[in-house]
C-alpha cells in the first residue's frame, strides 16, 4: 500500500488512557501547587508540563504517523522555540540590575 492510502485507526482505548493520564498529571500539578518544596517546584512543574505536551503531541496530534514534511516542520518549530527561550534566558541572566530609584515626581507626591 502506498502512504497516501494507508490509514491508521485511532483506538478509543488509547485515547481514553491518554486522557486519563492527562487528568492524573493535572491533578498532580494541582497537588504540587500546595506542596512547598522550594526551588524544585519550578522544575517539577516544567517536567509535568513537558510530559503533558508530549502526550498531546504523540497521541492526539499523531505526529509519529504524519508525513515526513509535517514532522520536519514540527521539529523546526520546536527548535526555533528552544532558540527563542535560550536567547531570552541569556538576555535576562546577563543583565546588570540597576539600583531602584524613586520615579520622578514621587518625592513631591508623598510630602503632600
């Protein structure tokens, strides 16, 4: 069979299990909102978000069975997004923080 006539059936069981996994991960995210684990909470939140995004891409968008051009476009999109995030982080981390000063006119406002 050629690629154009070949179809892949999506099973209801697979979609239901994926939905259940997404709901469990959403519940875990909500639970972690109230747990104080310090700076690790950011990494846990990003990890859960990455897992949920991967589940959506693989099972709901069915990126693994798409044409090569669609997968290539998706990979380019992810690469450009990663480059954007890296450049934003580089900009933020290399800035010098100026001392905070009162805005012009605020001294007269507080004196009455």
